[in-house]
């Protein structure tokens, strides 16, 4: 039996679970789905996705019920709602740079308009972004043809307007190519992953991580509102809660999210 360290996404308790050594041989997909039932680690029931090397790619509290065999808590399932996302079409029709721009704009609470070449893709693009931002950042995204944009341009003065690899409109100048290092890195992880289901989960996990880390840091601000905070203290806090040590440049990225998306003032950090 292989032992896998897993963190509950709801209460953050860590423990290991055991799965059969030959479980990867039974898989026909890029990921294995493990149902961690209540009592195995904590009181919560949640889903864990493992790749074929038994590395945890994502975990989240399930809002659905998975039917399991009586003999085991582990079984392979389809990637649930991810199967409805046409990830291959997204990768073929959205550029890495456009993805980075959209992520940055949404992280900063901006309205986004994508000028699309083909109407048949619009629904797939909306489904894709709805999926990856589920349970995290709210967003305002519209997709229209160039012809319609030219007719209704005045309606989108407050939007960041994007087309392929180009920024058509960015009144506040917040998503230039020099300001998207983090979201560019996230987009690269998505496009470089060969397995479509794995790439989707990696992307969603990176988004969820930014959201949860930001919320946790805001809670820390409340606790230390009468005391001085240091970058090290914040980084230690994130590591203690999520078992991941973030670099200073990523912390600055989170500060930008907190200030712009969550509208929370950043206290003086030494």
C-alpha cells in the first residue's frame, strides 16, 4: 500500500491515506480520483486528485455524492464536471498570453471583454472560466464578435478588451506584459501539461490557492491590526496553515489582489 499525505481543504488537517500500489495500472485517465470519507482524516468528506506518480494535484470538498464500492474507499471516476469542459478547444483557440491577461484582470476585479473569432467557441470559453473560478473569484466576462464590438464599443469603456494576444483597451494600464509575471506562469503550467484533465485541475488549483492565501492573509491583518507585521511573519503564517512557503514576489502579488479585488487596505509591512 502507498501512503499519500493529504490536507483537508476545509479544516486544513493533514494526515496520510493508504491506496493500493497497483491502483495506477487500473487508470485509463490522466488522474485518479480518491474519495476521502468522513473519519479517515477528519470529520469532512472530500475529493483528492492524484496523478499517475501519486502526486496530489488538487483536493476539494465535494458538493455531490460519489457512489463507492463496498470493498474500498478508492476508485477511479471521470473528472466529474471537468469532462464537460472542452479543454483541448480552449488550448487551441486561446493563447497563453491572452489567458495570462484574463487571469490578471479577473484577479484585480476588472470587467473583461474578449473579442472572439467564432461564435461556436463562446459557450465553451464561458464554461471554461466558470469552472476554473468556481468557489473563488467572481468575474464579469463577456465575449462578442469584432463586428458587434465595433457597433457597441461605447458600452465597454470600463472593460479591459482583449483579442488573441493583443490588449485592445486597458484604461488603467494594469495588465501590460510587464505586469503579468505570476499569471503568465500560471497560464504556462496549464498549457504545458499534456493531459487535458490534469491541466484543468492544475489551473483551478492555482486560482484557488491565490484566493485562499489572500483570504488567510486578510484574517492575519485583523489579528495584528494593532501590531506591526513583517513579510516574514506573513510568509510563515501561510506556510504554517497551507504547508507551502511562498516567495516575496508572490506575496506582493497577493497584496495586489487583496487591495484591488477585495478592497482591503494593506497595513504597513516591514
